[in-house]
């Protein structure tokens, strides 16, 4: 039985208590992998445990949690073969209204915690001369809009960080993959909008905030995102493929927005975005 476990590939999924992370974990279990599902809210993951996932309570901003999680996996399953860096959230609000402590926390979750976890899983991957690190970015990592400065900045940083990491790890047979979702049906907007309203609704940016709230609630392109399965399919494709692409894109609006950002000048893209505000 132990030998069989050692032969199985081991996946670690962060942010697995809901949305994309939970969907990734379920799909990887179906792939026959040993799946560690990590999140702060382990009470939201009983369904994953029933399917065979090993639950880990982990706050991605706490080094002790990260170190303990990787130590457990190294001890029980000789390291991680597939790391899905999915944990993250969106901090929205005008730059003028956003406390720098809040901005720092955005980066702690979306970049620095992810980076620390990745640092700790690399040695076992390097020893096996193989592994896959899949970072869940966003179209926001290539684009921009008002009120999204710190979220977009964290995703832009993740894109550049991942590109550098890919070059460093190629020599060890480790793949680094970026996935850029568009608008997906998750609790992202449900969590983002109340915080946005609290932060910027009463000040100089009130009209802009109201436009964004209306867009997320009433515009079918934002209110009705793509099913998480479209992103899960890309994760599974990257896991199965011997030589995965460096980037995968899917979800409502993702490809057209990235196409326009690539070919339009900054000024023209600015006008297109501001036409919504």
C-alpha cells in the first residue's frame, strides 16, 4: 500500500475551500493523484475529504503554516509533484483611498506567500528532476482598469515572477505554467464589491465605484461568468501534457480583452476601458 502511494503523483492545491481551487482538487483526485487541499477554512472542505483529499489548514501569509504543510508532504509522500498556486483575493478601491497596509496584505497573499510555498517545494522537485508549478494569474495580470490598482499590480508581478522562475527551473525539468482566467463564476465578486463600496463609495471616486458595482451586478459579461470547469480543464491539460504551454487563457472576455490589449495603443485601450466608467 505504501509503495502504491509513493508511485502516485502528489498535488498540492492552495485556496481549495471554494471556487476554482475546490474544482481543481476534485479533478486531480479523479486523475488518480494524491491531493493535498490547503486553505484556511478546512470546515468548508468535507466534500473533498470524502473524495480522498488530505486536508491542510494553511494561511498562505503565515510562514509556519507553509513550512509545516510542506514538511508533512515531504515526510509522508516524498514531496510535491504538482503545485497549484491558487490562493488569492482581489483588493479593489481607489489608490488614494487604500491603506498601504491593505495593499501589502494583497501582495502577501497573491505573491509573497505563494513565492514562499514555491521555494519550499522546489528542492524535492529538483531532486526528482521533474515537477509542475501552475500559477493562477488573471487577465488582470496583462491589463488594467480603475479601482483595481493593487490587485492588478499583484497579478502583473506574478506574471513577471513566473516568467523568471520558468527560466531558472527549466534546467531541472520543472515546468512553470501561468493560467489567466477571465470572468469566472466564483465568490470573487461577492467578496470584492462590499469591500470596494466600504473603501471608496463616499469619496471623490463614488461615481466610478457605482459604475463598477453596476457592471458587476447587471452586465451579463460580468454577472454571469464562465463555469470554473473551463479553467479546470486547462489545469488538467497542463498536468497531463509532457511539454505544457507557458500560458493558458480561458473564461468569459479573457481572449478578446488580451487581444485588444496586445494590439491597441495605451491611449486607445484607456478610452475603451473608461467608456465603461
